[in-house]
């Protein structure tokens, strides 16, 4: 582990950061890919989506999503001049989104990473949302490394229910405290900060999409950060016959919004 870290630091110091071209590699890059799973990459991308933004550079990871009908799998690696990383996600129409992401800074920073995941869900009324999350950080060359909130969102993890492209904050934003590793020699100090969980119950609301956003700042060159988390929606009770008309109205509204967006485009 220490030998690998020394090699990594050497590469980061010897390789010029300017002029790096951003790249995306589907699969984990560790002998596991959509092909080795017996799955084919989907072209065009499935309805689920995923992006990562590193500072001001936005990368579309959706081409790496494998659509399996009820759920979609994302496995991707990315590289930019500011940092690189790996991301995995499972997006289910039931609905829930779980994700894992790891990033390594190529510059002292701070570097802002923002991951967005979205999936269509079974259209219907939902009244409960939950979130979970946790982060681990290993210090880099500076000796002390930090994960802090970014300017993108007030919390590390945020969940949204959407209808026709209009997002609603589900009220389960998670994580505001700084997570620090060090001081110490590079790669020798690791800290885990469990962000716990959050739950919110609200009036039954019609949604046909679920989104999760993970965003944070990471400082110190060669620092390593790993995240896990998830967002889940729970359906409201089975509607009474008198409420079925509301379900129909919600579905009609979703369709109308889609038509409007297509006409505008």
C-alpha cells in the first residue's frame, strides 16, 4: 500500500497537469466490465443518467450505464486535469439509488466533485424519503487533507423527486461537517466520517423520476476520498377509489410536460 502511494505521488508530481484531456472509461478497469458481466453497453444510453463535474468540467457518464430493465448499473472511471476517480451506482425503478465514488486529487485543490444520478421510477404517489451516507479520507502530500461542503449544495448528499423535469427536494439532505485526515506522512492517516441517515415524511406527491446528488470539496494533492450513499423513496398507501382520478391526473401531467419539453427542443 505504501509503495503504491509513493508511486502515485511520483506520477502526480512528474506529470504536467496542464493540457490533460478528460477521459471516461466504462467498467471498473479492474477486469470487471459490462462485457465480462455478459452485458452489452447500451446505445443510445438508457433513460437513467449519470454525470460527474470536476470543478467546471462536466463529464457525461450515461454511456457507461447498463440497462437491465427494472434497474440500471453504472461502472465508470474518469480522469481530468484536477482529479480522477471511479464511480459505481445501482438505480432501481422501485425506487432507490445507491452509489459509491472514490476520487484522487491531481492538484493541491480544493477540487469540487459533483456526482448526479437519475432514474425513471414507477409513476405514483410517494410520501417518505430516506438517505444514508459516509466518507473516508486518506491524507495526501500536504500531510493534512479535508473533505468539506461545496458551493453546489448545502449538504453532501441530496435527494430529489421529479415530475416532468421539475425537481422537488425530498428533505433528506445529509452531511455538513468537515472530515479531516492527518497530520502525518502522506498516505498514513485515514479517517472515516459516518454521515448517518435522514428520513422525511411528506404529503403524498406524484413523482416519475428520482435523482441523487453527491457534492463535496477535497483538498491536498494525492489525497484519496471514498463515498458510499443512497436515496430511497417509499410509496404512499394504496389510494382509495376516489383518489384514483388523482393518479390519472398526475400521469397526464407528466405526459404533458414531456410534450412541452420536446416541442421547446
